C-alpha cells in the first residue's frame, strides 16, 4: 500500500513530502556513482525533530523502510533509497543551536555542512576537526552516520573522537538523548559511540553535541614531494611517521590518480609513474617540523619543495581534494577504503600493483598516508543495473576488489577506514567480522529497530 | 548446586580455582570501601584466554553469575563478588604481547598494571595516556571496564580515545575480536567503544589493542596556587580553560580534602578554608604556557608558585594523588564522581557547599578541574551491611548524595565521569538515562548475555 504511506505522510507533513521525479531520482543516488534500481516512494524534507518522529511513526505503523540522508555525499551507497522506501532527508535541519567557547562544545542539527559549521565556529576561534575531503558538501550528520575520517585524522582524530552526544529518533519515533555535554562521562553503555558509524541502521540522528578545538595558532607549512614510484612514496611516508614528527596532513597520490587529477584541472601531464606526497605541518612548531620532514623525505629519495605560505599550501592540497571529481569522469567507481597499520603501507601498494597486474586493470589510488587509509578506485562502465539497489559492478571488478580487500586483511587491516559499508561492501562484512560477530551486531540493530525498517539491506545483507 | 560448580571449575582449572577464605574475602571488596554481603563461591585466577572461556562455559551451563575483576581498585563496587557468584580474576594475564613503535600500538593482556605498561613502553619512547590516580595499582582491563579517566584527560583523552580493539569472551564462552589494529576503521558497529565502560556486563575483556603516544619531549612545569576559598579556585580553573592555554593536568583540592591529605602525609595543617590548584604544562611550550597560566591565576587572586623542576612537580602532585588513601582513613566513603561542563565548575562547588549546609555534613572534594570532573566524598561509619551486596550507606548520606547528583544534572552534568556505576550509583542510573534509554541499554546487554549471568546487579538494578 505505497499510496497510503505517502498520503499519510502528506496529511501530517504537507509539502515537506516531495514526490517530484527530480527529488526521487536524486534520492536514488549518492556520490558513490551507484544508484538504487528504482525511485523511492517519497522524499520527506524534515524541518525539525517532530517531522522525523512523525515520519518514523508512520513507517513503523505501515512497516515501511526508511533511508535517512543528508547531502548525499556518501561513497558506499549507504543513503540510496529505492522502491517501497521513504527517503528521509535531514538536510534542511542545519541550525547551530549553541556554541560554548568556554566548554569547547557546540550543539548542532545534523544537516549542517562541515564547512559552514567551521566558518561559524571560526568567529569564536574554534573548529570541529573532522575533515573529510568532501567537507565543502558533506553534513555533520553524514559524518556521524559513517564515522567519517578525512585528511587530518592522524593528528586531530576521527569523528568518534569529536562527538560527545547524539539525539537519536528510534524506528518507533521515540527520541533518545545519548551521551553527555561533559568531557568525561561513563553513565551506562556508550551508545553515542555505537551510533557513530552505524549508517542509519540504529535510528535517525537529529542532533549532536560536538567536541571542539581551538583554532591552531601559528603557520601552516606544506611539503610537496615527488617520488619516481609509489612504493618509494609509501615507504617515505612510513619513515615520516616513524620519525616521530606529527604532520597534520600527509596525502599520497599515485601515478594513475595524479594523471586523472591533472587532466581535470588542465595541468601539464605529470611524469609517468611518479607519485606525489603532500604533507602539511601546523602549530607553533610548523616550520621546524616541515624542515625535519623534508630532511626525512630527501633521505628517502624524494624531490622536495617546502612552502611556508598558507595559500600556496591550499593550492597544493587542492590537487588531492580534486581526486573524487577527477575519478568520477573516468566512469563508475567502486571505491575501496581499506586501512592498514601504517608500517604496512608500502606492502599494501605492492599488493595493489599485484592486483593490477593479475587482473589486468588500473587502480588509481590515493591514501591518507599518515593513518594508513587507502582509497583504491576500481573504475568501470555501468550501463546496466543489477536491480538489487546498486549499479552493475562487473564480475571481474568484484574479483579484483575481493583480492585487494583480502590482501588488506592479511596485512592486519580493515575493509573500510571511513566510508562505511553501505551496499558496496556488505558482501565482505562477514569475512572481516566472522559469522558470530556479524550476527551479534545484527541482533544489536534489532534492539533499536525490531521490525528492521531502518536502512534495510545496507551494511547487513540478509 | 554451588558445590557442583566449584567441582566442575576445579576439574578443568585445577589449583587456579581458589576457595581460600583470604581469596574469597578479597574478592568481596574493592577500593570503594564497600563489600558484598558474603563470600563468592570461588575465585578463578585465569592464566589465559582458555581459562576464561572454560569458566564462562561452566557458568552458562550452570546459570552461575560471573564477576570479573582485575586488581580490585574500582571505586563503585563494580567488581565485588558475593554469594553464589564466581569471581573471575584476570589479574595474572598481564603480558605485553606486542609493541609496535612504527604503528603506535601495543597489544596487551588485561591484567597488566598501567604503571608497568608505561615503564615497558618508555623503553620505546612511548606511553599509553590513560592516567587514573590509581595508575600504580590499577589494570588496563579495569581501565577499559570502567572507561577510566584520570588526571591527563583534558589534554590527552580518556580510555575511549586510546583503545582500538578488544578481545571479548561472551557469556557462553565464545571469543570475539572487536575493533582494529588501524587508526581508522568503521567496519560495522563500533563494539569496541560499547565494551569500554560496560563494567563486565557484556563479556570478559581478555586482550586489548591500545593506541599509544610518543613520550612528550621537553620540560614539565608545575604551577601550585592557593586560593582563600574553593569557589575562587574553581573560577580560576575555568578562567585557565577559557584562556586557551592547555595544561596537561589541572587538579583542584578543597579545604577538607587538603586537611585530610596533610594529616596523612604528616605535613603542617593548611590554612583553614584554603583550596589548592595544582597545574602542570608539558611539551616544547611548557615554560611559556606555565607563565601564561600563572598570570591568569594571579589575576584571579591566587597565591602562585611556579616550578620548572620535574621532580618538585611530582612531589606537588603527590599531594593530589594521596587523596584516596587520605579519605579512606576517615571512614567508609561514598565517592561521587559527577562531571559538569567546565564553565559550571564554580556553580557546582556552590552546590556542594549548599548540600554540606543543608545536610549538616562535610564533603571533602577534589576535582579534575581541566575537564569538570569532581569527586565529592561522603564519609560515614559502615559497621553494618545491608545484605544486598554493599555496605550500609546511611539514609542521610544517600539523601545528600542524591541532592548533589541532581544538582550536577541541572548544571548539564552527569552522574559518573570515570568511576562507573557499579553498585554505588545504580539507583540513579535511570534518573539520568530515562526509562526508555535504561531499558534499551539493558536489552543490549542481553544480546551479549541472554541469561544475565555477567555481573548481575551491577549497573542495571533489576
């Protein structure tokens, strides 16, 4: 009875229920390049907590699946909504409710964009550290749903380190206030952490209490380094980590990714085979740290350029931040997101080279080298749909990705460092968790959502 | 059939099953000063994961409750074992299995003492940041079970920030490996965080992958300040936080606590009414930070002494670290552990003064002022036992503690910052969580432990 559901939503929520073809098609997709097999029932543009609660009560009463989304910048298909599902957008809930410079906290709604939040916080001399490459277009709620990472994590932590509490609407519409406004707090189970990275399977995040930092004083220095091959670059980044100097950012771009980015930006083609490291240091010791890092990199055989100019540093980093749009132009992408212990980074690049050889494909790869998180991109032509909610990933691509993921596991790594499981990686979840833990996790989701209406088919494939 | 349980344990575990009166009595108590109403069935001294699994299988088959303990330094009664229960000690599982300076991780067994771990890590130029006042006698497993904090949290984080993975034995004896060896990892639900602070209700932690830091280079500077009254000291600490300079440690001791400590240490009695702040700075900017903090404190009316000598600093801090033994001498204690937003610290001290006045008692209090975590101590004479697993807290003490806790909640605070709920605070848990969240949390524990044999009666009172 899909018609009844939409009518019931409309009767309560009026024109915040959107069934225009454009809105429905937008809700089928995210930034993974994949899309649901068909259109969802409706998009609800929630304007507040009440709207979210009303939507979930109707969903529970009618047994209708709900897929929560923010800005739709996810890279694993976690927020794509298909036939028979309600797409619940919290993008319009984008207010900053409170900023407390003395307590270093902010209370926000989930739809606010990272960059907008940080622009507002800067007036108070504050910032929220999570810094996904998509920070200009991604929402805080999406960051929380995926347990996002980004470029600054090795020094400034991940989302889990930067959220003190979340307000969560359960499947049945009840509102739970989880966590604290205090730095310390161990009252009962840490459900805030459990919600972070749960990809819409436990409830809808309608508010968050964020742990802020003061803006880092001092300069930002940037070290740009070129190596003749990617293994040398990876080994050099591990040497930087081992040296004890802590960069704020250390990004590695391999030759194929670099070529795609240069093409997008209209730059001259890079030296064939060459890989690039872009490293930033910040804080009072930025200049000395940059010099020490440059020394390590020269010793590792790199061609090094150091800049003490913040704007030039941003220009250099813009190359790295252009990776996703550059790869998008090549075709549909299965974006891997493996993370390995930092010392295993060179070995992981060897494994990527092996997979490229053995499977006869090119895998443009970037890495947050400071924390061992790699994004190998499997590019393919997706002209057909599998019909189960994701675009057709050709079998040879699945095979190559499978090979790569297992290599990461062998090196002590994990399937996803920051993008989440969504639909793209659910087939491997059980391989990493084991049957027992997979089942334990699925049963925990059922405590929050007994009917299984929250983002069904994501993360935990039936 | 208690006899059967012990016999079954003995047949598998031999002399690692201890029923000596001394061992049983030790397992009835922890450092809260409270004790179970009677002796447990046995103490199992597990020497490895197999022993833990064997114990839990027998417990599950016989429906016998299991209370896990480490060094027994808990302050909320979370590890005290009583009649009909198995006390499962993991204290002997104290090996460091792996240290990886290049990846900044260590893999350890749960029974290792914080101080022993850090002594071993120092040889690699590393440390594990959690720093409870009990660091010389507390175990890493106990730190994880309680979600411990300590003195360094405002700058270096709490246990949740310093654990990447835990190995957990479930109630039925199955071993789960939760979490990662990588800095980033969002594969499925974050069960590692859920286990941190779960006080033995979800399983038995038999191993942990810890996130390490490099030893902080540079000097440690100490600022010792006296204020005529505790509110001035609290306001000054909030001013330090608001100034943006980040101390590594900022401890506040009120007049009653200071008098007890001076008495224990054989020092001259302090000025009546005077409260003390002890602040440390570290890292390359330690000296400049200490001077800046001293300036703020002088402006706030404090009598300030600055020391650039590390050993003198340790002597000054030893006063703060002597708080628990000093208070122990006064009687049995109900140790509160409220945490409030840092800006609310002066108001919280006003509330403590009000509770002292209205209830006609003295509440010696110390605070981790850098993160808003207070330990008001309700001291009383416990010559009788209630018979439900804790020593008799007189009704007028419960009333005063209740008053205090509600004041903390009104100020945006929480019941426990770092000690946990255990038995001492379970009566308030529902007040903070609300009925709905309390029930949700209890149901999550049942996913891990369907029979409810893991630390029953702790945290969640039936």
